[in-house]
C-alpha cells in the first residue's frame, strides 16, 4: 500500500489532534485513505436558487437566498424545537431544528445575507425546511456541482460540516504524490468500461457534472461488490475442499415407495428442482450446507422429508430441529402419518417429554430403531446419541444460535448434511451476499389448488363491519386470528392495547357461542402452549395474540387473519402473519387494520400487501423500504462495511460483480496470473481480517 495513504489523519493540514479525535469517533476516519474513502452521499448544483413562493412546485432539495428575521424555541423535553423565520423577496418560510437547538441558535444571525439548502416539507398546510444547511451568501462559493458529505452535530460544531469535510478532501487530493494502485486488471476495466481508480476517486469527490459523478460511482461500487463476491466465492470453495461428508448415492426402496405411492400430491416443478439439487449434494462426498427458502405453504417440509428418506435408504438417520414445541409436534404428527406405510419409526423429543419416555427413546435412537427424530432444542442435549445421524433439517434457522446449531454437527463422526429451511423470502441480491458462500435453493412455486389469500386494508371506521365478517366466518365453522403489535414485551402501552382488544372481542363475541384464546409473551410457556393447543384443536374460535404465533401454528381451519395497528409491522412480518391462514381448502382473508393517518412508507406496505401474495416480490419491496441492514440484522450487515454500494438499490450491479468474480475464478482458479496479482493481495487481506460470517450453520 502507498505509505502516504496510511498516514494518520491528524497530520493532514487543517485537522490536528482534536479534529482527528472527532473524525475517528464520529465517522471512523483514521487515515488519509479513510478520508479518501469517505464518499459523498449526494451532489447539488449550487449555482441555482429557488424562491419561497414557488417551493410548492419544486421537488427535492431547494436552495434559497435571503435572511433570518426571527428565532424562537418552543416545546420542552423531546418535543423541544427551534424555529427560524427565513425571508426572501417572495415570502417567508420556517426553518426547523429538532436537535441541537442550543448551539444552532447561537450560530444564527438575524438580517444577514444567507444561503439556505434543504428539502422542503409540507406540515399542516405550511412549507418548512427541517435541519437546513446554512452558509454565508458568498457568490465566490457558488461552484456549480458540489459534493455533499454526511456530518454529525459534534463535527459541525468544530467546523466539519459537509463544506468543512469537502475542504479537507480537496487538500488531501492536492497532496496525492502518486497514482492510486488499481486493484482491478485492465482486462476487467475494459470489459466493464470502468475508469481507473485514481480518476474514480478524484471524480467521486470533485465531479464537474452528474455524468462524471455517475462514472465514479459505477467504478467504485463495482470494485466494492466485486471483492465482496470474490471473498464469498473463495470462502465457499475453501469450505467445499475441506468439508468431507457422508456419501449417499443410493436412491432406495423407502424413497421410491413414498415418491411413487404415498405422496399426498404431485410435487411442483420447483420442489423437483430443489430435490435434485439436494440429491446431487448428498452423493458428492462433500458436506452439504444448503439454505432452502420458500414461501409459506410452498412445500419445504415435504422436500425435507424426501431428503431424509434418501439418508435412510443409505443407512443413516435423520433429524428435524424446530424452534417451538408446537411446531415440532405438528411436524411429528404429519411425518408420522406419512411414514406409517413405510415402517419408518418417527419419534418426538421436546422439553415436555417425560423422563421414562426419554430413556426408551435414547435406547432406540442409539440402536438405530428410530429413523427420524423430531424435536426442539432438546435434540442438542448430550444424552441424545444417534447410531448414525446423516442429515439434519433446521427449521427457521434464525431462531437458533450458531453455537446451538453447531452442536448437531458433533452427533456423528463426520458432520451430518445440513439443510436449513426458512419461510422468510430473501431478495436475490441479499441471498447472493449474506449467504453467498452457501448453496441456496428456492421453492418459488406454490402447490396447485392453493387459493390466494384475499387481503384488504380497513380503517377504524370499518371495525363494526369487520366484526360482522368475523361472525359470518365463525358461523361457517371457521376460526379467526386477531394479532396485536406487542413489539417489546416490556411495552406497557402495547400490552394494554392487547388486553383492551381482548376485552372488546369477548364483549362482542360472548360465550357460549364463541370461545376466545389469548396468547402473549408475558404468559408462562405452559399456559401459552395450552391456549395455542385449544385453538389448534378447534376448542376456541378466535385467538387474540401477539406475534408469538408468527411461526409455527398450522390450523387449516383458520380462514381469517386480522392484524391490528398493521402500520407498526414490517412487510416481512405482515406476510408471515398472513401465512397463518390459507392452509385449508376454504377461501381465506387477511384484514389490515390501521389508523387514519399513514406515512408514505406505511401506505406503501399496505398497498403492497393488498396487491400481491408473492413473498419474493414483497421481500424486494421490503428491501427498498428498509435497506439491507434492517432486513438482515445490523450485526450481520455491519460486517459488510460497504462504503458506497447499496444492496437495496444496486441489485443489478451485485449480479454483474458476481458474474465477473466467477469468470476470474474459472479462468484463474488459484488467482496466480500476474494480471490478477492486485486482486490476490487484496483478497488475502480480506480473508485474514474478516470472520466467515456467511457460514450460518
């Protein structure tokens, strides 16, 4: 690396020790290279001005020139705000700050010529500009196209707002004493029409126009995503070369008998494709590590069962680990029925299994009488010893910790094949990135005959109509879920909403005609299981619950899902909740109840749910709304450390970068060619510095 680039940031002209400490603490800039890689998040044309009178016609950010004619503070505590009246030749607009009122107020001067830059918002019929940038009206500063950098309150107080950071970057670029090393070969640059790295870094900070900025962004995003995908592909290759797994090449009597004579329905094309992928994995001699994602009701469990039968035909046992006891019981009941004609013994092990039954189960498991063991975390206990465990199915893998899942690996001499199932659809770009070093299978087709769930959005004014609809469905013998957004079990307000809802339901649906269950996270586990089982058995017609029923309840007779305060749920969670109905032969419904005032994002979520039942389409919209970090979890996304690329908006570029990485590895598997030497050096450093966070099993 160029020694100039690793120079500590305090040695840059204009920084010094105090500013350096702030740059390190606030935005993680420690070196000259760190500042070069602190990219602007947008650009503005500062040569144009708007007028207060035409803001209603102006979209996006606006730049005004005028003066502040008055300042006032209102509210207390969290509702405290600072408002300044800003006037130009055409009118007056409020400038509003919700944070940092004290130091902002001290910096505002009345009746001084100023430039204001920000995004106008309409509130209560009046335009205002929240948290605008303010600078002196100096016509010499109007350089046209300018980069805008993210800053913080503390940095701004030390003169390092966007403009201050831009000045430091200009000093650094002028001090660069040699071209930056280009990490991408000339061949890659030509093939993808990429400018060189030195030019890209210059243009990302100092473009003359949008076209130059776009050239720089494309080059730097491509490079970032290319190395991310290279790392994942190389990790996958290393894992494959090291992993020795049991060979299961036989497709025997159990599999063929079930497939040909006992399938409850014909497999879809997607199920057949995924099953073929799993069969290929299990006969290679490498350890299978596959993620199986499919929408609610897509038939993942049947694929998992057929995979275990492949293991049984080759002399191995199979296991399914489920996150809840009720889900484990449901797997046990359905799979036991399927296996009766084949004389495959299926056993259930949960925290509720009695000691004397455990003793018998442990013996039968050890001598190989049990072909399939289904259970919860209890499967991880030391006394649970298999004769020859060959394949493990982990249902809803995100419910189990990595260490917990890893304990299943030690249940045989070699790690058993692992198939992880999730009913949460993951957008393709995220699957390629977060699970890029795993094999990913997707069931993107529902079994024939499944009726789509009709979803409607209703406001509070329609509640009596909704209650009337519930009565109609219950009169037909159906069951109903009513779910409240108890996001955090300690939130008293949410808990009260749930209890108020329960009381309203019991008043509107009195005994003996209606029986109502209630389930929430504050209940004892045994009480929760009892109430859930009452609903599963049909002893209650209505279940009032929190999201504890999101995963693991299969009640084919339930035909209505009502989601209260639906605007407080994310799209993925709404879709999961909706998947609790539509499991039987009858027409099913999902009703989204919300308040009258919805924000833009909330409205988009409601419209998306009403428009489509496709979980993968919903996941893509969710990605656009929430971004990759929220969707996959901040801890996991933080490991990516992306400086310029955005998985939510750069999906096509992710695919392009992955294809380029694959092409390099096909042409130069060991990355030994001279033209790829910079790639090899960078990749080696990445592999040393980062844990294998993509390995989720």
